[in-house]
C-alpha cells in the first residue's frame, strides 16, 4: 500500500512539473505578426518593444503590456453641431486618417489616443468654423481641412501619432436655410438663363441685320451693274443700227415702206381702242407717190447748207466711218469701268441723235412743218396739207 501511494504521488508530481515546463516555455516564446509592435515590461517597468518575428521572454519576469497596430487607421466621428459667425448651427461630419509612429509613446503618454483625437478634432473644428460665415464654411473645405490637420498633427506628435489627413464628409445647414439656399440658387440659375437667352437673341438680331445689309448691298450692286450693262447694250445697238442704216444707204422709198409696215402693228394691239395718224403720214405718202411716179423722192439739186458740205461731210464718207469705228473702239475699252461705260453710252446716244438730225437735214427732202411739229410735241400742230395743193414756194401746175 505504501509503495503504491508513493508511486501515485510521484506520477502527479511529474505531471505537474511537465505542465509547468510547458507553460514556462510557452510564456518565454513570443511570435509577433507583421505591422504589430508589443510593449514588454520587466517587473512592471518598460523593458523593450518587440517588432515582427520570434522573441524570447524571461518567464514570470517579463510581461507584454500592450500590442499596438502600426498601420494607418481611419476613424469616422459622428456629426458635431458647430455655430458659424453668422449664428447658424451646422452639422459637420469628419474623418481622421492617422498612424502610430512610436508605440511606447502611444501607450505611456496617453490613455486612449483615439478618444483624445476625437475630442481635439471637435474643439478645433468649432474654433475654425466659428470664425467663418455659412457661405465661407460651405466653400472653404480645403482651408478647414488644412487648419485641422496642422493643429492635430502638432498636438498628437508627443503621443507618437501622426495625423495624415482630415476630411469633412458633410456640412448640413438647417432645413430652413437649405430651402432659402435652394430658392437663391434657383433665382440665380433663372437669371443666368435669361441673360444667356437675351445674349442669344441679340446676337441673332445682329447677324440677321448684317445679313440683310449685305444682301441689300449686293442687290444694289447687281442692279447697278445690270443698268450699266443695259445702257451699254442699248448704246451699242443704237450705234450699230445707225451704222447699218447709213452704210446700207436706204432711200426714202424703203424708209416709207418700213413706216407703213409698222402702222398695222400699232392698230392690232388688243388694248388699242383708237389710234391717231401722225402728221408725218402725209410726207410718207408723198414719198411713196413720188417713188411710183418715178421721181423717187430725189433731193433738191440745191446743195445743203451745213458743216457737212462736200464729200468729206457725208455720213457715208470714209472719214465718218472711221470716226464711228473709233467710237466703237473707245466704247469697248471702257467696258471694264461701269461708270465710264454709262457716261460713254449717254454721250454716244447724244452723238447718234445729233448725227440723225444732221442726216435728216441733209437728206435733200424739202422742209415740212408737219414733220417739224411731230418732232416737237409742245409746238401747235398745223392743219394737214393735201398732197394735191401746192406747197409754199412751189410752182402751180
């Protein structure tokens, strides 16, 4: 019995010793993970800081006080009421980004550095926002963030904590102020829209007026060019007709025949209710009757007075034809300038009228008051003279 009891006691003691040894070994060996630091105290006093890896401690003498996370941490604080300089209460949410740089200071210099950072953020935020009005608070977030970061970084430096960033998540003014701000922004947008619309209408009217101006200028220039070209064409047509008549040497019978061909065209007009026989008709009939009688409307044997006496003064003379050719060349040269072309056309028309008058004077026909009265509408028309009655100065048969 005694031996059995001693054996049991020895077994128990051996088991206890084994458990003690295992516990001692477990307490003396520590494996520290990455980004974590352990604060070790020896007999209640700071001994050292354990970094990542495996470390050995003295059993029952060394003790791990705390483990500190070395990663950058993000802490979001609840909304805090803050009063602005214009006595408006706004609610501000903030976010702090910080990192522990010295684990020993973070453990021994402050009891709870997270709570300390939160309270310091609230007080600093109220101090900064209290010096601003609502509009500055809403538009100066970067300025507020910079001031908060500077104050927090300076205060937390002795705690072994570095504040990297401070951000304001939201700034919420009172509901009544939000309604007023919305109305103000709506009015501002309406004002800008009205200004932009007015500017658009103004630019549209300006462009329309410029377009109408350019169109009117172009139309006027086109009409002026058309009139100049029309006048040039008429002048050249007059000259060509005049040259053709004189170069063809038309006799009075042909002219009288053409005159009679024109009279039916006047009478055939649908709008003609009545037509008046010109006073020159008797002279034309006289020329026709003279042509059939064999006289041919020959001019008088007496030479015509005037500057065109002799061969050099005839309208069909080489000098007259050369003069008309020179006029045609001059008119072709001034075609490039519309103003000069118009003036030249008027001058040539006046010259053509003068030549026609001279040709009629030198045609050899006797003077007729009826013809002169027809050419001068303002003069009284003498009574028609019968072709059977003798003219003044002619011998009676």
